[in-house]
C-alpha cells in the first residue's frame, strides 16, 4: 500500500515531459512505401506522450501492420516488434526487410522469458490497443518491467470496457486493481489517465473508425466468434490486406489528410488524470521502471 501511495504522489518529471522526438517527419514516399495501415491517428498518442530520442532502443508489443514501426525506425536507434501471430510476423518481416534496425519476434507477451526472446533491454516500450486482448495482464506487465532499463518508460493505451463493449478478455474495475499489478511488476512510478480525442478530431474518428468497427463486431457475433479475443491477424484489415493493397495509395493519402485535418486545432488527444474510477474509460498508462 505504501508503495502504491508513493507511486500516486511521486513527481513524474520524466514521465510527464513531452517527447524529445516529436512527430516523425512526413515523407511523400510513405504513401506508397509504408505498410497498409487501418488508422494511423492512434500513432499521435506516441508522439504526444512517449519520450523518445534518436539514441533509444524501443520495444513495441502488438505492431499491427508495421506502419508505426516503418516511420518510427527512422528516428530511433533500434526497434524490436513482438507479435504472437505467426502469419503477421511473417508479413512484418517481409514489409520491413529494408529496415536494418528493426527486428520482429514471434512471442507471447504474457509468457515467461520474453526478455530472453527479444534479447537486450530497452529504453522505452509501448503497446497501443493491445492490453485488453491479453489473457494475463499481470504477466505482461512483469515482462515489460523485466525488459526495460532502469528509468525506462512504458506507455500502454487500451479501452478499459467490460464485455460486450470490449472485444478482448481483460479489463480493470478499479484503479487499485491496476496499481497492484504495476507494484508487483516492479515499476517505480506510474500515472493512469483517461484519454480522449479533442473535439476537432472526435467526429471524424467516430464516423471513420467506430461505426465500421461496430459493424465488424456484429458480423463476428453472427459467425459465433464473439467469444474469441480479437487479435490483429483476425481483423478484417489483415484478412483483406491483399484485396486492399491496390488501394493503399488512396487509403494512405486519405489517412494523411485525415490526420492533418485532425491536428488543425492542436494536438489530437487530451488526457485527464484519474482516481479510482477507471472502468469504462479509454486508458493511458504511463510508467517508469
């Protein structure tokens, strides 16, 4: 309990400071060279809240199509990707084979021994919209703590909703439930925020992401898949990637315009420091090893 109180009251200058990297520069070639991405606006969470620098080694759990890694690899020393799906690992290795500072490992983030699989330790680690899909979040946090260097940073963003709102398997009813796992994992300090899109971006997000996702979830339920956790290689975007590939230029152009428009009023996201009531919120967890 005392450790939890210290964590809650600590002054997290390192965690709170803005990213030293900022947003990776846009290149027109990204439109045709980057892996197909379903919604790159979520990467704005990294650029706003995760401190990064060019000399850092970074770990990403749940890399999706590899779009984030494609851009981020130009601005950090090394980037290691961890995905549990063998099909997606093969796809990632193919689309990122021109990136010598990127490695892709097929591993379960909840299984013991992740540090041995990825090799070495990292200055920062992150997972976007992955944590709710993990069957053992305590084991995952312990793995994150093990692979991070002292004072290393962790950023985890996930929707903390109970079923059926949540297509995954994990959620937390109270802040205390999450605090206990972070303390047991060995993190020095942490904060939990509610993360929301700002007004100028929320309408486009709702229409272009939430509505299609709701339709897809209804289709999964009809086919008897509602009891299975959603992983990237079971998503519509992954399964239809070959059909979507000819439209990649158009999609990436649309997403680039969408993100640019969403940032017209300032940063896309805003955060609110939370107390014990965290259920039913889109969470941003920021921790320091």
